[in-house]
């Protein structure tokens, strides 16, 4: 532990400390996964100058900065400040510096009168989470992030509670149980967060309701005060009641006054003034008006009541989740649709009622479509869902947004009638139109589309309808310093304009932080996949703004990216993932970058008058407007995004620089050589086929091992077969072949599998075990729904925590091993579900018998995946060092899986993590990255393999045909392999793990993908 020079001081940041702040970040890399990036004094100055921090607190040991804590307004929600970044230098951890910084931020929040302080962390941050909780934070239970909320400022600023906390120290007197897991007392759809304190004879307990972010219960030595509601979900316009209950625990009567009036969304009106001797309950009716569905990121509509006890005031709140009796969503499975062709849309009906109901949907007549039937009637179980196809014919391309008349008939005959709009885009070649859905504003042009998320103006552009996109424009900013005010601000106007070959989406925003300033952002989409965006600022007020700047942040998951650095075109390999933060801003010498890869070619160019620089994981394109007098206008430079409109980097450079380009000719040839069967059973012959895909006949000699055949063009063959004996084949044989053709020579390598022996199975102490003579797999569904052990030739390859879950690196809880699961469902959620295991025997499409483990998981608890049941398979051939793994959806729970993503990951480990290494081709002779030394994210190419010091075997990880990408991630604690694939399947294509001492190529390993089940 670091020896302190003197007492740690907390000071506010100023530029004179920038050099020490940079030093702190450079000495803190191990605490952030082993990141190797370097921070400079200039970068700190620029970052903090652009920051929207209200305060930045630094912990100093003498002249050295050893801790950092920002404090800003939380832009994702109302009524909260936010700690965007907290850090303590690793060699100073353990001195309660983090506590000092957090309490300083909390004290400032109380002083400024804000009711709440929020922050984000990661689930595996087991050192910091207990600190946060002791300082008053609660961990919100949700899949998308690790979000914490602190309500102590509201506690300390509530008049009714101030006398109590004159006797109680809120930190030292806390009796709250601290556990490293999400918090919350749950019931009837509500989640409550509870503080409790005890000091001598003084006791207090306070509950906060999660979605209102307000107090719902106060208990002291004198009384219990609570607001209650039967259900969190409330159907629109259906009258309900809430109640306020008070219990007098003392001997003297209590004076209680309470009142509340509704708001635009919730209607109620009550007032009361009573004396309470023992206990009393106040009830009042309320109704919720129709409106937008609340976001999980933000405060929900709530019932608010002012309450005075003996003249001291507090505010009680309960949030509600307004719903219709059902949620209706529609989708179209294709990207383009074709006129006057019979097709259909999928209509997903989610029953929000607590009982089964029959839903009658009536579709209105619409000029865009002709429906086969205007009505749908479908029975949906309680809290269940069904997806039905609605047959129709599209007559015109455009944005289809009918308002459905819906009747829900309950089992007792009661009928509920409501309206709901659905939206579907019918895209066509050259067709331009816009539209508004529940969560987005859209424009469409041919295959292309732009989607602007209403919640925060995040803008994606694509030529398909997938949910996950690699590129996004983030919320625009005005400054300086730059503000995130537009992340939660509704535009003053949104409009669409159609041009000759393009369509515009124009969004106008009013700044509240720069009085009188309006920002109008235009997105222009062309039919070829080209997009342009720019902004205009206008000062409509009477105040002079001396220094105005505009910043457009960009997010991009880049693949095979090219950047202009130091007057050179630099290529960053797709193997090791490149992020914007890996760039030095001073080295950028051009106004463009270009990315290739599975997502297709994407190019970004900006005006030469704009400034562009990385900022962490974002790329910022900035325009300086300078002084803006009243009435002044300023226009940013145009940003151009190419989504496949320009296919090659050299063409895109010419476009960005506005210079002529002469297209280079490229030629390629393709010959295919393969074994007719991958798996060769004993005593069977081996057949090979050579085929050309060119419009020419084979002409030359084919040599396979030592057998040569001459193929003359006179035979007029585009394919040729050759048969050999199978004697001498190994478990995994690599067959060498050459074709000497007319002026060409091509070498091939083919893979054959030759099984022998048996696959055995056993169970022991809850574990299911299968062994094919080379590989032994183990799984225990009571521990975790996956395979926790893989032993190859006596060497364990998986890192796992069996039989107890633990916390490791970024993960908590962590099990290790290998699993396949829907993307976005965290470990906590998976462990709530029911899983079983069994030994299975399966036949592939060529009739070969594979034996292994099946792990069956049924979702019963997860709201979005309830009713879905799927099976993971891990199967092997006897005597073959290969594991095939795939997933099968046995019951989709009537959930539309078309755009869902699934993820397979595995954690590797030897006797020591540093025994492992990742080798990638990287367009070079080869690169090797050692596990356990630093944080390295890698994109795996086809030639990649994992090596281990203690064995000559190499592990090859071959993703399936549907894989979006394959990645490796290592830091000082873990080595993880990941493969993602789309989830619209009954049975996924298998991925493979192969162990072999030889160095094998990606083209050879892909041969395993011929195995299908």
C-alpha cells in the first residue's frame, strides 16, 4: 500500500493541475483493464475545457493528483446530478480516497438542492460497489447497464426528516445490508430501495420507489407514513385508487395534512386535514391519460402528494407504468417490398392483462395497402404474446401507420376498447418518404434509411432494418463548454422535405443554456446510400454569445479501417479492434476515414474547415462559430457518410478531397476443391471434386497426394472427380492437392475427419460428463447453463469457478466455461431461469453420429424472453479432437426473434493465464498477443488460434456461418472468446472448437462448416 506523504486533500481542478491529472491517468491503466493509451497534459486541458462538469474534484497527496471525481448534471433523466467519472490511482487504493471524493460530490449535490446523485459502473467492480452502497447508492436491476442512484440528498433536504438527522449520522448510523448485487424490494411490479438507520433510541427507515425516484415510505420512532398502490402497471383511462396510510406509534396525537393535484398525464385531486390518534388511511381516485410509454432510462409519470406531519413537510411519490390492455407492434421481414405482390406483415400482440383475453384488431382502409382481411381476432394468454401474419398487398411504397381499433374481451365478458398506432415502412427502389414511429423519426430512400431516436437524438443510418448498427451520430452539442442538454430535450419542430434525388429530415432544437440560440440539424439521404448532415445555429435572442461552437460526436464499430495519419494512409487491422481513442489527434492529416469488413464499406468525410479529433470512444467533428450577435446565423461544414456508395478506400479519398479518380482494374480467379464428404467412416473410399466457377473448361493436371489425373479441355468439363483409398488417414487429415492448368498453378488443402472408438458418458456429483477419447466435457445445470470444463489430452482448457460463482474482472457473478445465450441478458437474469442437462446422440446431414451434452433453458422470469425455450448442444465424434456447438429454439414463446442477436462465449485458462497466447494473421506473417499481460481486444480472423505453453495443441475457434463477428478479449484476469450471430433460427449453424498441433489456415478450418445438423 502506498505511503502517504501527508493528509489527502480534495481540491477543485484548474489547468495548473492538468499535467498531474495526465500522470494520474497514465498510472491508472491497470485499474481500467490494462489499457495502454497515453494521456497528455494538452489532452487533459482540452477534455476539461469541453467538459460540462459543474465541479471536478481532485484528491492530492502533496502535489500529486491521485484521485478524480467529476460532477455534472445528469442528462439522461430529470432531477439528478451525475458522477461521470471516478478514479483512484491503483497504488493509492485502500486509503478511503474514493469515499472522500464521492462524499464531496454528495455534499455538493445536497448544497445545490438536487434530490439525487447518479453514476454508472460495471458489475464486476467488486471493490467500488460496496463503497458506493455505503455512500447511499442503490444498484438498479436492469440488463442494459449497471446504473446506481443515491437519494441521500432528498433525505437530508426533506423538512420532515431534518430533525431526525440532527440526531442520526446518515453514514455512520446506517444499518442497511450491503451486498454486491442489484438492490430492490419487489412487489406488484414495483421496486423499492430502503435505507435504515439506528443510533441508540433513534430509528428511521425510508423507502424510495424506483420509477418515481421519490419517497414512498417513512418510518420513525413516532410514525409510519406510506403511499400505496395495488399495481405498478395501470391501464390508460381506467380509474384506480391510491392510498396514504399513517400509523401513530407515539402517545400524542399527530396532525396530518395532505394534498395533491394531478398533472398532464395523471388526473387526481385530493386534500385532507386530520388528527391521527392511532392510524388512518386516505384514499383517492386517479386516472392515467394516454401518452408515450415511459423509458426505463427516465423518471416515470407519478402520483405526488405533499404531506405535513405536525407542520413539517415531505413529499410522497409512486411511479406508474401506463399501458394499454395490449401492446401491438408490427414488422416487415424484408428490406425492400414489391408492389402488387402478395406478402404479409407480422403483428405481435402482447397481453398486458393478468388474465387471458381475446383481442379483436380492426385495421382501417389505407391507400398504401389492400388487406386480405380488415380484422384479426386472437386469444392471448395472461401476460403472454402471440405473433400473427397479416396478409396484404402493397399498392404504394411509403410509411404505413394505421390506427387500429382494438377490443379486449376478458374471460368474464368485460370488454375494453382502445386505439393504437402501428408503423411499418414499405421501402422500394428510388422511393423517398419519411415517418414517425413510437421511438424514432425516420427517412427512407431506396434501400437506405435514417433513424433518429427521440429519446436522445442518437441517429443511425443503414441499408437494412437490423436493430444493431455499427455506426451512429450521437447527440449534437453546443458550447463551449459543450453541453449534453439536447439528450433530453424535445425538438421545437421536426419536418420532412423531399428533393429531386434525396429526402431531408430537419430537426430544430432550442437551447436553454445559451439564451435565444436555436440549432437546426438537417439529415439528407440519397438513394445510393450517401448521407449528408449539417447544422445551422441562429441567435434569435437579445444576448450576445461571445464564443459559440458546434460538435457532432460519432460512434463507429470500425473494421479494417484506414486513416490519414502523418500524411500517410494507415491501415488498422481488423484483428485487433481499433477504437478512436487509439489515435493521436495531432497526427490526423486528412478529412476522411474509411472502414471495411462484414458490415460493408463505410466512409466518413468532413469539411476541411472543420476540426476532427478522437475523444475516448467517440470521434468529434467540430465547427467554431465564434461570436454570435442577436440575429446572427452560422452554418457548420457538411459531414458525408457513405454506406456502400463508395466501395474502395482510394475512391473515397478522391471523393473526400474532391479530386478526379481513375478506377483501378482488379482481377480475381476462383477454383474450388473439396472432398465430397468431410467425415470418412472406416473402410470407405474418399472422393474429391475440382470445380471452376469461370466460364471455361478445366484444362491441366490435378494431383491429390501422390495421385495425378490429366484433365483435358477436350472433355469439356467444369468439374472433375477423383477417388482414393482411405487407408492411413489420421483423426484429422490434411490433404494436399495441386492443379497445374493452362498457365496457372493453384495449391489446395482439404480436411478430412476419420472417427474411431466410442464416446462414453457418465454423471458424477451433479455433473454430466462425455468423453470421446481425446476431449472430455463437463456441465452442471445447477451451477450455470453451460459447459464448465473441457479437458483435451489431459489438459484443462476452460477457466471456470465451479462449483461456486464468483466475481472476476468486469463480470459479477462469473462462472466461466462456455455458453450460448441471447445477447443483452446478463448473468443475474440467466441464473433466475430453469436449466437441465442430458446426454444426446445426434446425426448430421450426412448421417454421422455425434454424441455430447444438451443444456435446456426455459425463460420463466425474464419479461422480454418469457416463454422462450432453447437448447445448447456440445457434441463430438469418437476419437476426433473437435467439438461442434449450436443452439436450437424449441419454443419461441410467440416472440419475434428475427432481429435478435445471440452470443456464444468461452473463457480459457491454463495453469496460469499467461500460459495462453492468441495468434492472428493480420495480413502479416503473424502476430502473437499474450494473455494476462494487458487489456487487448482482438478481432479474430480465419487463421487465428490459441496456444498454450504446456501443450503442443493449438485451439482453433471456428464461428458458424451466421456469425456477425468473432472476437477475443484478454486483460490481466481473463481470456474470453466471443461469437455473435442472428437469432432468427429454429436451429443455428454449428460453431467448432478444433485442437491440432499443426498451423492451419482459415480457408481450411472453414471446411468444418460443412457439418450441419
